[in-house]
């Protein structure tokens, strides 16, 4: 008797399976979006925890309030290490960058 596959009703899983699964370009795009959202969220969270407005943080790092607003926007994605270091220092933090080997890329090495 053939084994029946269990169907899912999870919309996210259905969409992932239909439009993303097995497509390296789309998977890379999603990863880039997640990274940008993560950075934006960290900036926002640290600034909020410090009790600073965007304008106050901007003054501390020598930029404008609109620049901080852009950096806190998950759709931005054009962060520079210099700016991230300035923001981290102003918020009593530091930037940590790690390079992690992609398992698929390792297969070709």
C-alpha cells in the first residue's frame, strides 16, 4: 500500500513550497530580506532601550534623523559597516560580523 502524504493547510508552507522551494535565487532573496529586517530591528530595539529618539541618536552619530529612520526600515538594506559601528558605539554596543559557510557551497569545494 502506498504511503499517503499529509497535506498541509499552513499558508506559509504552501506558498514556500509553491514559489520558493528549490529556487536558489528566491531563497537568497529571502535570506537577504531577513538579514536586513534583523539589522533594522536591532537598531530600533537598541535605540528604544536607550530611551533615545531617532533625532537624538542621529545627533550622537553625526547624521540626520531621516538617515536613522531609513536604517530602521527593513526595506533599506544599504548599511555600511562604518555607520553600524557609529550607531553601536553610541548605543553602548559593538558590531560583530561572522561569515558562515553555506552547506550547499561547501559541496562544490
